[in-house]
C-alpha cells in the first residue's frame, strides 16, 4: 500500500475514534435530555428529548401525562433523532402514544402582590397534580434545569412536605445555578421561598 494512502487511512481511523465519544455524548444528551426521577413511579423531569427519547421514557416509565412548561414553545417540534430527520409536534406524538399532553406557561406576578397572590401557573400545575389519573407525570422544559426545577420544587413542597429550604437546595444541586438560585430571582421567590402548601385559589386548568 502506498505510504500516502496509509497515512490517509490512519488519519481517518483516528478521526473516527476521536469523534466517537462526542457522538455518543450528543446521542445520550439529546435522546433523554437530563431525564431524572423526582419520585419513583410518579414524577419525572427532563429537558426537550428526541422522539426516541420520549417514546422510550413514556413506555418504560408508563407515563400518562407529559407536561411541557416551555412558555416560548406551547407545542414543541420534537426532533426525530439527534441526527435530524425531521420533526413531529409533541402533542401529536403524545396523541399517538395515548398519553395526555398539557402545556403550562410559567408566569410571574408583581412582587407587591406576594404572598396574597401567586403565579397562575402554580394553580394550573396543582390542578394537574391533584388528579390521580395524571400519574406518572413527566415535566419538561428546554434544558431540564430552571422551569422544570421550579415546578419540581412545588411538587416536593406540596405533596411530599419538603421544606422550601430543602426544595431550593435540590434545585441548586440539579443545575439551577447558584447565582440564579437566590430570592433576587423572581422565579425562586414566587415558586419556592414564598410558596404556601395546601392553598388552592380559583380553579385553573392546564392549557391543552
């Protein structure tokens, strides 16, 4: 074999070997993006997964409700795979899989209204989580860190009796960010540190 050909082949092999870990990471990251168990058999959280990731999670965990909390994407276009290949609407994917698709847009209220009032998204979230037929539930946003983290904290405080301090600590431990995770952040203040368990305001329903 000619020397230059051997060098080309060797370089190609090295490139493939070097790229393999990156490709595997991208597959794992996008496929089941930050999928975590909040409460085994009941509540899960994640980022925006691929179609394959959603299908695998819904089937393996017997998910009955997929709750999208991306206020900027009420009905996301789900990538069919991390390599591309088109998209499918998340609501259509859920319909096909026989699970409920719900959308909640996390909102904020003026600070002067706290604690007498709280964001409507909390009421919509509780309306879903109060319903035994909703479980198991998968809550997801884009990255699986901030909006998902805030509502997972609400779940912990409301249904598991977790303190606001402990719920906030879990948020930070799961990537919320120490800088963002203070009361200077309105989401932290309104969804976590001033949250009052057991309170129900006028009926609110998740958008569908």
